[in-house]
C-alpha cells in the first residue's frame, strides 16, 4: 500500500510474503486524502520477517485479519 492509496482491501488471502506481510507507507508529497481499510482476511506468513511495517504518516484500519503459520 503506497503513494496515498485510499480504499478497502476486503475478503482476501495472502500467501508467501516477502520481508513484511504488509508494508504500509504514508502519503507522498502534499497528497493527504483519507485513509484505507484492510478487512476480513487471512495471511499465511511463513516467509515474512515481520507482520506489518507502518511508515510514518500511514493511516490504516486493520480489523478481522488472521495471521497464521508464523515462524
């Protein structure tokens, strides 16, 4: 999630992640237009070093998301 995206990610399954299951950046430049939501999902993160990385200024609501198969 990058560059000031706003919207909703809902009903998802994420498999085989990189360094972070989620890398959530804040808006860039002067673009500040709302926030985004991550809802009702499952994350199988056997390859991730961390679950969530929030950059300064990120504005995210995460709810009802299940993380499993953690090392």
